[in-house]
């Protein structure tokens, strides 16, 4: 028999007799330890309480009786003669004055053994409880707290889960759980708490293998002579799915807001950098052209310094171009995409994350162009590359690698991003594409990256998957439809125009004065260039009758934007309005985007391509 011995007073003889009679004895010094022992289980067949005074005897007995595992067990109290009545009032089955003679104690323990309740000797349920249990529309059952076996089930449980009553009574509550939930179940049942318990997030399995989400309401009771748990299971699958859909919608809204903010910031940064880049590159080109005449001889070191400065500025130009591509999140155009260019752009943006972690290996040249959206595919590749970098600790770039490869697979293109990092633990692989799931420390990740990748690719008719571990690191595989044609080629540089028969007059309208001065220097061989720093001032000159062959106008200007300047110019000189060449650093609003898409005028990206600009000037006569 299993016996719980509570207290320290006069327990030597009791322990000796219990041992002689084959009892497995667990000791608890006081009421709190007794409750903890009962919570851990198993249910004792007998409880012996040894207390030195009425108060401590009553406290220990009430503690035992308060728990379902001690509620009905025979309880022998060994107390001073003055505490016998208090022990019986508190719930003891027998009470002996302590110290008790061996013969008396032996007889009391034998009586308690015979009184131990055996399964099946207690009534099952009171009549009102019977109705509540059997007629309840929700599945209910009793299970044994020690063995976890079903003791009784109601009709709703039979209908919901698909097992017969006899089948249920041959099963344990582990049999209705998916294997991956068993560890949590065993943790939850290892400690029986007092009172009503309400838990969420459980999954149950029906006989046909179907899984559904449930909430559990449970209460420890004695039933059929056993310490049991009465359980009511409420199927909340529909509600959980609705909550998941709502959470995904919230994630999408949060992502849209975040991407809009990032896109606006990226476009703004690009615009602010492109303006100074325009006059830096134009002035460097001007000085390089004039250097031999200024120095009297061609100094190679000065020319080399200028070339290095121009190369640095062009590298900044490339980074800004990548930022602008990333900012075009609202661009939904789908067509053949130059995969090598997208990968190069993503790697340029992720260079700082990769530099001290891994070497880069790229093999995408042999793959056909995927049918996608360049900006959105770039976002996916960038996200996967940054994730790969973060999976690799800094300090051993030569020993680690991030590999990007692509190949044709039937009518699709497969792109893989692999790393030699820590890999993805098996227990979280199923959750990595869930919104807001992240393993990064608080503040270092939103948990939206892979979810965003999956949404983008689904919208493009593609897929993304984490491949099974084949050793070190992780490999993400993206598939997209293969395009039937090649990406549109870069526009060819314009043919060199013949010299005009007269000197061309050009009006530059830009609120950045250094851009205007740089264009005056760069175009002075081809044209007479006038500069105005505001659109109203430029319109005033035109209204006064000044004639120009060409107008170079910024798109975003504080007083009068390019669209409004063009509308005013159409009223003054419609022919000249058709010759306006717009210049933009990239941060134009939706209104300006619509305007530029509507009018046939040429629009040049800053920093300006001087070869193309000079050709336009020479053709403007």
C-alpha cells in the first residue's frame, strides 16, 4: 500500500509498523509539503498524521482532506490526548492518543487498511451531476489522475471523437493527443492543482485522425473510488481560425504601414543623395575634361585621383539605385526579371551584414529569367540573404558561405539561398512562416520576414520552402514560373547628334543651386544655359517673352512642383511644354508618378547621364 506520513512528532513506531506491513511510505514534514506530495501523486491508500497539538493536527488533516487525492483516503491521527476530538472533527477516520502502545497502533493501522476505499465501492455521481454529465452537449469525461486512463465518458464525447464507450475506457488521455503535444500534456498532469482550471491551446485527435483545437475546463474530483479529473472539452477550431485570420490581417496592415514608411524613407534618402551626386559627378567630369589645359601637362596622379573620386560617387549612385528599387513596393508590374541583377542588388544592400560573416557564392547565370516583379523578388532575396547572414556568427568569413544558386526545373525557375550557419531546429521548422514568429532577441526582429516572403511569392505564383537538413546550415528554396522571353535590354546610349547651326538656349529649373551651376559648366560647350531656382521665377521669364529651345525641370520643387509648372507652361508656350525634360531624384508623390506616366516628355534619373543629356540638348534646335 502507498502511505503518506505527515508530521514529525512520534513517527518512529508508526514508520516501523508500516514498513513491516509492506507499506511504501512517503514523508511530509507539514501541511504544505503534504499538499505538494498529493499534487505530485500517486494517490495514497492511507494517510497517517502525527501532530504535537490540536492546532497543528487540525491544520495537517484539513490540508490532506482539501486535495482530491487525500479526500477519501483513511486517515489515522496520532495526537496528544487533548487533541483527539479536534482531529476527528477535522476529518480524521481514527485518532489515537500519542504515544500509543504498539498493540494499539498496530490494530489501528490494520483497521485503516481494511477501510481503504477500493475502485468501484463509491457511488458514481449524484443524480443532478449525472444529468449535467450525460446530457451535456460538450464532450466530457473522467480520467484517473494516477494512470491517466478514461474512467467515464459522455455521449457527446463518443459522437465527437468517434470511439465507442468501451474503446474509450481502454484508452488514456494520451491517446487523443498528437505525439508532438504529449510532453506538454505530461507536464500539465504531473501536478494536480486544486479548484477549477481553464486552459487553452490544446489539440485533440479524433479516431479518423482529424485534429481540432479545444479549450479545457477541468476540476479534480473523486469518482468510482478514484482520484479523478472531470474534464469538459470545447471545440474552438472555428474561433482559432478566425483569430488566426484576424492576426494575419493585422500583420498585413502592420507590414503595409511599415513598408510604406520604409519605402517613403528610402525614396526620400535617394532623392536627397541624388541631388548632390548630380553636381558631384558633373563637376568631376568637367574638371577631368579641363585638367590638361589647366595644368599645362597631363598629370596622371591628379587624373587618377579624379577617377577614384568619380568611381566612389558612382558606387554611391549604385547603392541609391538599389534603395530606390526597394522603395518601389507599390509597383505590381510582372514580367521577365534579370535574376543576376536582382541578386547583385540584394547583395549590395546586405554587404554590411555579410562582410564579416561569410563569403558569397553566386551561380544564377545559367537559369532562365523568372516571371516576377523585380522590386518584390529583390525584397525576397534580400530578406533571405540577411537571414542567412544573421545565422552565422561574425569572425570566420573565410570558413562560412552564403550560396545563391538558380536553375530551370521544367517550366519553373528554382532559386536556393543556403548558408553554413546554425540551421533551423526541428521543433520550430513548422512555425517559421507564421506572422510574428521570431527566434531573435526582443527588439531585433519582428517575425514578419519569412511570412512576407511567402505572401509575395504566393502573389507571384511562386512557392517558398525550407529544405530538410542535409548537414550544416539551412537552405531556402524559391520557385517561380519561368518567363518565355528575356528581360527588356537596357536602353542603348543615344547616337551623337550633329552640331547645331546655332547655339541652343537651355533653361534649368531646379531648387538645388549647385545642380544648376554644375549643368551650366557641363553644357557650356553645347548651349547657353540659364538657371532659375524656382518654377515661378522661370515662368516669369517666359511670360516676359524670353525664348528657350529646351527646359530642364526638376520634378519635386517646394513652391511649384513639376506637374504644375508644366501645366502653366502649356498655357504660355505649348510647343516648349512638349520639349521639357524632367529630372528626378526619385522621391516623387503618387500625383507626380501619374503625371509622368501620362505626359510624353523625357524624364531623366539623377544623377544625370551627361552623354544622354548632351544629346538631348544638341537635338533641341
